[in-house]
C-alpha cells in the first residue's frame, strides 16, 4: 500500500498543476493515491538508445550513479510503460532496491511482467491519445533525462515543462562525444547532468593510464594525536558497502570490476582503491545495536592505531589494517562527524533518535572507550573536503601507484 501524505491532497494538487498543459485530472488516474505520496517521484526518461554501445554505456553510468543518490533520499522512480528507458531503469532500480511506480498510459495499458521492484502500476485512463512521456514529465516532481534527441517528443515535452514551471526540477545528461538536445535544454533552464570525476578517474584506470601518486615524505602527521580522524579499510568478503547482493551477483556474472583486474579480489587495498576512485566513504559498518549503518573513525594517531591493532578471533580479522583514509578533525566537525557517546547499555534509551547511532557501550571484556571513536550515519562525499584535509595511507610505496584517487590527495607510506 502507498503511504498517504501527512498533508492530504497537497502533493496531488502540486503534481496535477504541473500537468496543466496536457489537461490531466485526478479522476483519470488509478490509483490516484500515487499522487499523495510524500517522498519525491523522480521520472526517468530517454529517447530511443539504438545500438550505439558508447551511448548505452554512458546511460548506464548515469543511471547507476543516480540510483545510489535516490536510495539515500528514499525516493521512488516514475517510469512509463513501453518507454525506451523502461526496462533499463527498472533493472537499475532493482539492483539498488529503489521502488518503482510504473505509469501505464492509454494503449500501453496492457499486461506487463511484474518484478519485486515495481511498487504499483499507475494507469492513466483517457479517451484522448495522451503521449506517455508528456504525462510522465508532467506528473513527476523531478525529471532525469538520460538521453534526449534533438527535436524529439521528449525534447518538446521537457521544453513545455521548463516554460511552465521555471524551476530547477529537470536534469539533462550531457554525454561525451554524442549529439543531444542537452545544451539547448540547459539554456532553457534545465540543470546539466554530468558524469562525475569519479567515473572519469575509474575509466582512466581501466584504460591503463599511468598514475603518478603524490607521495608525502613528511610523516609527522601520523604521530599527531587528536588532529586527524583515522579510518582503516578492511577486506570485503561479500558485497561492497552500499552494494546489494543482486548487484554483487551482477558484477561477478557480467565481469564488471570497476577497474580491477579481478573483481573477486577484495582485500583492504582493493577496498581503499574503491574509496579513492569513487570519492566516497559508504556507511556500511553496523553499530552494536544492529540498526545504524555508519562510517567509523578513531581520534587516535595513526601510529597508535596501527601499533595497538589486534586480531579479533570471533570475526576472524584484524580490527585495523595499514590502509585507509585520514580526515582533519576540524574539517570533520564542520561536516557533521561526531564523537561516539560511551556509556552503559541502559543509557542508550535516554538518547534522542538523532544521537542513538553515536552510542557505544563501554564494554566489560574490552574497554571500547580506548578507541576514541567518531561516527557519521550516512555516506561521506570526500570531495567536499579541501585536498589538504584528506590523506591516504598504505604500507608500501609500490601500492600507492594502484590507488588512482579522483583528487590530488597526499599519500603516506606507513612502512619506513
């Protein structure tokens, strides 16, 4: 069942108002409740992709990046049945566990295969031959246009929406070396949707470009206490943090390795490679309460972290590896990373819901306060920090050349 909006009817009125150019009314929509959902409805549209492999590859990159963002926003995708992007968008949503509202317009109201991703089929009933893409572009709160052919129906529908709403709710992909209507739509008010530096860096690594790491010879920062937050990487035995089991299976079945020669190699170095190439620290660690995915750091010096690391037999791994990321503590505070709240188990109930992810029991067999841990309860975009506020560390100089970070972060070698 779709959850009703706390402001009953408000969302519906706003969404129907965007459809004024095509004269769509609530009584034509079944179920009409789909327009009352409080979370954003993000429409995915595209012109026909044809058989150009470069076009398919870039569109897939745009979709995969967008799905990661939409999952964190608890958004729903709106996709038109029978449209050029339908199957690809639904598959991408399935991989990232994003719910889909499938819009069925007029003659398209036939039987379609249902997947676990499709939340509901929303049927538009009308005697008029309403164009499905125009209806979707009118109804959605936001539009992501993965590919727009000049002069096509989607191009025209987007221009009508931009003229009617005059807001920043339309994003149009700007594809490399491919002619699209993107530049003209951007001039008309659409937001340019570009592949990030992350994707370009990963592509560069895949193509075998030589990377020259910036090795920092000054190791004094590694001994400083309370000035840097240390995040050590670990081996990953299953899906990467933020990756669904089905996406992990797709990676193994399709051989998609994000630039790695062997996609099954998932040691602490490969984990670090993934972080610096994506520019993200994904909230994957689970707190002792088994509820809150977080990114964890230690306020101890790097030297102390590595000197005091130990093998945890109950989980068959070290609690810290000589690979990882360091963030300046003042920058971390500005970002919203906060220290852990240590206490007895019963103290957790006294904390606000916003602070419960920070709680850690002091422990009986092990004193967890010695970790001096800090946490953040969402994925961290490292590119939001200045380059001198982030450092990377590895044990051997030869490993630094494999990292290929998307920014000019200094790399320190812990073995001297």
